[in-house]
C-alpha cells in the first residue's frame, strides 16, 4: 500500500484523534485560563453557565480565549506532530482574502436585515458604541477558532478521502451539529448554520486561503450583533437594539437571531449558487 493510500485510509482515525486532542486541550485551557477567575463555574447547570455568559463580558472573553488556544494547540499538534505537515501555509496573512471575505459576510447579513426593516418585521434603535470593541474581539476569536477547526482541518481532511461536494456537505453538517447546544436552537437555525458552513467551505476551497472564510465568518457574526440580533442564540449588547414588530419568528428569527429566519435561508442559498462561480472566474 502506498503512502498516499495509507494517509487516506487513516483519515477517519485522524479525525477522531483531532476531536480527542481538542477535548483534552479544552479541558486543560479551561482549568488554566478560566477556573482561577471563575471557580464557581465547577458543577453549575447549563442554564447558570449561559446566564453568566450573558451577564459577564469578561467570562465570555475568557471562554473564547480558552477555546481558541485549545483549538490552535490541537491543530498544531496533529498537523506537525502526527501528520508531519507545516501549518505555515494556513496562517500566512492575506489582507485581500480577509477583506473580500469580510465584505461578503457583511453584505449577506445586511441584505437579510434590510429585508426585515423594509417589511417592518423589526426596527433598530441606536443604543451605544461601548460594547463594539468587545464584540470585535470576541467574534474575531470565534471566526479564527471555528474556521481553523472546520475548514482548516475537518474539511481539508475530508477532501483527501471524499469527493469535494461530499466533503463540503459532511463538514458543514458537523459544523451545524456543533451548535446544537446553543440556546433556542431549532430546525431553521440548523439549516442556516449548515448553509453558512457550505458557503464558507466554497470560499475556502476556491480561494485556498483560510483568511477568506475567517473574514466571512467574522462579519457574518459581528454584523448581526452590532444590529442587535442574537447570534446563534447568543444575545450580546450591540450598537443597536431591535424592536420586534412581528411575532412571526420564522421570518424574524426570534430569540435565536437572524439565523433563525427563512429570509436568511433564501439569501444563503442564493449566495451559495453564485459565489463559487464568481470565485472560480477570478482564481
């Protein structure tokens, strides 16, 4: 059996190894970075945990730093120590890729929001700029962490074993499944997070640059939060507050946020259908 065949036959094993290392790394970073400041979180219920995250920005920030460090350590360990592959190519800064991705994420969420404003589903009111630096930092950490994990490792791993389309679908299903524990998660939310995973996978595979989907992910989340929407069920104080003029949650997204709206589904499907074609033209 050739080295390439050996590598392909071990794809599933390497995925399990990655998840095992990731879980252990998260336990370690939580104990090191979070517990010294929040020892009371040991043994608390999920409801209490979520309440702390909503009420205490420092706790939220420490959690995101902890997960980011654990993910980067896991990625580095499995790529360099197990797969014997350099990770330099994944993190080479590309301002153009990040800018294009950021523009795409911003435009898509803005379009969804404008539709809601136009049809009087929600009405934004200016609140404050005080929380903006916190939102930028937290959602950059989230974007880097999740893109390294889901596109940088999982998608790349699956493309070695499966067809490109099947790898995109499976990695996006895993991406959506990782959000199952989010507050107020529902079917529409699952579908939209799955579709956003497909979109970011297409951006990554066509650009061959991890900073492009990081940009999409960053502004996709940040724009929601700034406008006052919850982000995947997580409700941070934004620059604006929203008044919900409609109780039709499948259009407004309700307490899950804009990702719980069928308007987001329609725009995501449209974006998926045209983004790949555009990117392939300019590769």
